[in-house]
């Protein structure tokens, strides 16, 4: 015979798991110090400048 489950409890359990997953994502995205954010931003800007400096100028005017 099949196991009897309480749908209300199952719904609440799923909602708690979803909420915890969203909280974990937010901790990763927003749980960084100011220094870490600035370092990441500086690294991205440096990479962008290096990429832009290697672009070719194909204008033949």
C-alpha cells in the first residue's frame, strides 16, 4: 500500500527548502565586504581595458 502523506506539510517543507536555497544565493551575491566588491570591480575593468586594447582598427578611409 502507498505511504500516506500530508500535503500541507509537504507544501511547507518545499517552501522552506526553496526559501533556504534563495537565501544561500543571496549570501553569495550580497554577503561580500566592500573591499571584495571593489577588488572584483577593478579586476573586471582591467580585463575590459586589456580586451579593448587588443581590438583591431579596420577603418580604411
